[in-house]
C-alpha cells in the first residue's frame, strides 16, 4: 500500500481562533465538523439525527456540515428547526486548515454498508489538523482500519446517532484524551503520510518490480 501524502498545512492557532469567533462558536460549544462532500455515501442523515438529539437533551454540541454535494439541499430541508446543526459553504483552500483547527472534533460519517469502498481522502487533512477524529463507520471497513492505525481518533458504528452524540461529547470535554489523539494524528502524518515517506515507498516498489523482472528473465534463460 502506498498512500497519497497530505497537501494541507497544519492549522495556525490564531487563524483557527479567528475563524471560530467569526462564526459565533462559543468557547463552551463542542463543535463537531464534517468537511467535504455531502453525497449518498456519507449518510449525513445520521448527523442530522444526532444534532436533533443534542437539542432535545440540551447538549452544548454544534454539528457543522461544511462543503457541498448533491445531497446538500435535501439535508438542509431535513434539518429545518434543528438549532444544533449548521451548514457552511465550501471555504477557499487557504482557509481550510483554519476551519479544521477551529473545531473540537472532526467527523467522518459513512452510510452503513459502504465502508469497503475507499478510505475518505479527508482523513489525511484531519490528521494534520491537531484535532481528534470521530468516525461513524462500519468496524471492518477501510476508514476504521485507518483511524485505528493512526491512533488519532475513535470509531462508532455507522447509523447510530446516539453513540455519535455520546462520543462527540466525550471527545469535546475530555481534553487529555483529545490531546492524545490529536498528537497521534500528527505523528502518523509525519511517519506515514508525508511526501518523503510516500516517495520512498514508490522507489522501494519500483526496485522490487525491477528485481522480480530480473529474476524472471534469469529463469527464462536457463
């Protein structure tokens, strides 16, 4: 396996603080941010239901869906009247690290049954941000495997909004756990997702291919 390397710079704390203030997110709010595509694969109805539960139980949790996609309009219609849910349009690339760093928890949400399709590309950016990751996904899928390998977050089963809310609150209030996960994410980026590491693995792969070809050619001349 050769992973794509991340191209997102680490979040600047001052820029993230300014981003958070500009959007009216209070210091006591637990901001759970999902950044990226809003399509069928993401199953974001799960997040809407978790936000509804947060309001019903008067939790200081704000779920934020940042981005666009073919399900965005439908999701907005479903979310009417839910105060704990906010939609943001895509931000310019230069602001994206600040947006990630402004959150308390970064969310990956997948529809049940789709976790074997691909690893979400947003994870590389999430791990760089210095913010813990919460993944609502199938336990046997690629996303759960990558989160476990990084040590940067925790997983809950897909389609379980009550567990999503519970773990979002835990990550948003337990600073020691959040800090440990965030630091693990940055270490994983340095050791596994950096450009240098990826290029080294490409070089190793090419050398292995060349070596295997020489062996086959040698056997053919016997």
